[in-house]
C-alpha cells in the first residue's frame, strides 16, 4: 500500500469490454454489407409489424347452478336471442354423464359477456 490510488489505476492493465467488441463486430459487418445492423428494438418492431392480426376479441362467462335437465342447445338459444352471437357453449358433465350444472359460454363480441353477467347474475333463468 505504498502507492497512491492514481498510481494503482495507471498501472492496472486495461481490458476491453465485451459489449464494445460486439458492437465493433456489428459495425464492421454493417460496413461490409453497406447497411446498419438492426438492434433488438428494431427486430422486435419488425416482428410485430409482420405478425398476423390477433383473433377477434371475445368474452367468456361461467354459468353455474343450472338444473340437470338444461342442455347446451337451450343455453345457445337463450343467450343468442337475449345477448348476441356465441362462439361456443360447453356444459360440464360428471363421470356418469350427468350435468354438473355448470356451463361455459363464449361470446363472439367483446362486451356481450359483461352484458350477460349484468342481466343474469343471481337470477333464475327459467323464471321459477
């Protein structure tokens, strides 16, 4: 510890950082090819621009406490006529093939699930 901090720093070997070496390699490649190499941000933007549009938005609700005699066709008819077009209706059955009284309704349009929830939450569907 007989050296000052400045002396210690000046005698310390200098090493190149890996990132600068990578950048120099990319810059050299760009000079050879005649164009700048795309960075990660540009690659992400290009991937997003080339991506296929997402499927139309839809909403899903779960209807429970249904009577055992309700079938998928009745649910389709009810929700199609009162709310709007459906993508899918799935009724859950137990291992014996009996309805568990739970159905998943998938609407085609966004907002229809919220509309159905507001209209039917805590209400009896058959009116009894």
